């Protein structure tokens, strides 16, 4: 983990170029609009926008929409929404498809210079001709076409004279180059498909390697930050820019974010959605930004996470616990405290006057005096958490037991006098207790001390709610690693990642609006779901209170 005072290596690079007399910092975030953004993208967004912000520069949003088959406006809209929600605003909004004409002209220029040619080989022939890491490739029989012929064929490709796959445009570099990507890489392929922005205007589409650096150059991007697997693409990135003599953008690579118990490939996330393993891109178990938002994550917590993860040069896997630690940190400061019982068991206080109701004063957030106080009704019949009572408790059990005492949060001490059971099932149905009327707010009638404190709700006033309890979507740390032959990452799904319970809540939770965040005392942080209706709230558990990560995060 990088400490915040130390410069990360991208900052070092930027500060070096500033020192060398290039004060301008212009980055870009270049998503392909073929899916929703996930936490890995958030890392990239925080880095690109963060660098621009820190050095008084700019960050563009560029949609890398060069593959018409998988892309859609739905994704464009969600991407913009998610970036803004994370707290960033782009300087300029661009689409690689806006550069198609310029890219085409540059391709023609490369043909004229004898640096690109039309190849008639099939995809398979091209693949075989490329050789291997240890063997050089072989030249295509079409490699030495004349400039005139190439110009004519390329124009015909654009005009739609050929079918998909019939011809491609390749850069003419070196079929024996040690870097396989430099062995006459593809620049254009034919795809007769409708594009979400350019419609049917084009039937040839530029490849990533050709379009990306050129787009950076058009926008005069100074630092083109991408993930590590693109380092082998860098020579090609530089080659196109150099041959065309255009603005020299530079590419820098950092390690992509990997998280335990999570898949991050958009293809896999799409599969989870399409095949119904989750309820949608915004299912609260998804690592997507919209899923995390619905789960109850805050922009602050995600930015804090990106900061803590730092900018690594080598691939690693971050424990999901760190993300959870970050949201706990943030919500602890801001979330209002409420009481809710997830697995209720009834308590009757036999010496409390029938029909009496008291309004007990409760603190909304002990971390924030400004959050104020509220009144919570208290009466003769209450609910407490089933596991806050044990008939035969072990030694260090400080909650309720037969004959034992416990404090009700913000309320009285109660003693359990009698355990009522269903004669047929033996299940406990009710605890009959007595209270100490002189114990409200901390003390007791005779100064005795009681260790345990438990939460409760008044039975008469309790508001029923649906509560969704989540566990990791995948049961194993590295779900991409498939154990059995012919298996799939889906085999690693956790069958118990969602459990729904009927909870009972204090009245203040009745009208929680979607997105409202709370700490349910002693249980965790919860966020009202978009399925909530007035009087019938639905809550997602964002994260439990237990902090198994603190040790590691403190390092
Ligand atoms: P996928 O392969 O799942 O489709 P991608 O990397 O192709 O993902 P893009 O939309 O091309 O997705 O990504 C946009 C930007 O986000 C790129 O600059 C990419 O490097 C960055 N990015 C994507 N995934 C991660 C990740 N896990 N960690 C850090 N940055 C990421
Ligand atoms: Mg991509």
C-alpha cells in the first residue's frame, strides 16, 4: 500500500515532465461503452481525474466506440452517470467514432508512404502467418501490393464492396519483429453492422491499437494511462504516432485492480446479468459502480479505496475487506443510528404498566453531535434479537440469559424471569422479563453494574421491513480460476450470497427513501433500496460492523 504523502510513480513522471518544462497535464478516461463501469474502472477514473485535478490539468471522457457490435447508448449514459456520481466532471466529451474520418485519412497516408497494405488472407491464415514467440512470421502474399492498388482496395473496403472478413488493412512493419504485436498488426476490419452513433455510415472499423493512440494525439493527451497488459502495445502506439508525425502522446501503464471473490471482466459481468444469476447490472452484489451505489457505498468510500490501493506497477489482488473497511470508515461518520431487529423474539416486561408508552431519547450519531437526537417509543412488549438470548450460555456471554440482566440500548435494565416455549416444537416464543424503573439512561436502583447492551424495538410500533443480507457473490478468492475441466467461473458462485429476512424496525425507518443510509445498531450499515415504498421499506446490508480488516489496513 502506498502512503499518501509519497508520490506514486505516475505523479513522479508528471513532476519530472513539469520540471522539464512541460507544465500541461491532460489525461483521459477511455471506456468502451459495452457494459457498466465496475470498481476497476473506478480506480482508473480516480487516477486519471485525480492527476488532472492535482496538477491543474484536464481529463477528457472518451468513449472508445470502435466496435459497433457490442456497444450501446445505454452504456454511454450509465458511464456518464457513474463518473459524475464518483465526483468527477470531464473537461471534454469525445467519441473515437468522431475521429473515423481523420483516422481513415491517416490510414490512406500510411498506405501512400508504403506503410500499410490490404491483405486478402483469412483470419486463420493471418494468425498462422504471424509465427510464434520463438519463430518469426511469414510475409503475406499480398504484402507487396502497389500503393495504387492498396488505395483502390481500401477505398472499396470503405464503400462496402467486400464482406466481413474478406479483407483487412494491415500496417507494414516487420513480420520477424520480436514483439508479436509489431508483426504487421491489423488496422481496419470490415464489419457490416449498425453503429450506435455513426449508424450505417461505416462498414470498416479501426482496431484499438490504431484508434487509441491517434485519438490521444488528436486530443493532445499528455499522459495516456492504461493497465499493465498494454505495455506490449506501447511500441505500436509510438510507431503510428511517429510515422504520422502527429502530437506525441505517451502511454504509461499501471497494474489493474483485482479484488478477491470478484470477477471484473465485462464479458463475465454481462453473462451474470443475461443468464439471471443476479438481478441486473445494479444488483447490490455486483462489483459495478451502480451495484455498489445500490448496496450503500458512497463516492467518498470508493475514492478512499482507490487512494489506499495506490498505483502499483505490478499486478496484485486486493482483499475485498479493504473496500468494506473504507465504506465502514465513511459511514461511521455520516450514517444515522437506528434500531432494527432482524430475527425477532418477543419480550414482555411484566412489571411495566399495560398501555404505557414512553418516548426515549436516542442519539442519532455519536460521531456527529449535529445529527441530533430522536425519540423512540418504548412499551411493555418489545422485540429483541433472537441470538441476544441464550438459555444455556457459555461463560463470556454478556447478553440476556435466564435470571440474568442486560441493558436495553438507551433504555432500562431488564431481567429474564421466564422462558416461554411452544410445547410442540420447543422453540422459544417469548421471554418474560421485569425491568428496573430506576435504571433509565445508565444507572440502576442499587448501583449494580451490568455489562451487556442490546438493541430492541417496541412491538406496538415496530415497522416491518424486508432486509437483504449479502455475502460474497463468489465463494472462492479467485473466481476466474476454474478448478474442473470444462467448468466455468459460474461454478464458483456462492449459492448463499443473498438471504432475505423480515425485520422489525423502529418507526423512524418507515419512510426511508431509496439511498438513505443507516447504521442499524450492533448489526451493520444498511441502505434503503430502490424497491422501498413509503411504509414498506426494503434495506440492503451494505456491510456488517465487524472489522476483520482493521489490522491489515492499519499497516
Ligand atoms: P473488459 O476487458 O472487462 O472489457 P476493459 O479494460 O476493456 O474491460 P474499458 O472500457 O476498455 O474496459 O476500460 C476503460 C479504462 O478502464 C481503461 O483505461 C482500462 O485500462 C481501465 N480499467 C479497466 N479495468 C480496470 C481495472 N480492473 N483496474 C484498473 N483500470 C481498469
Ligand atoms: Mg477495453
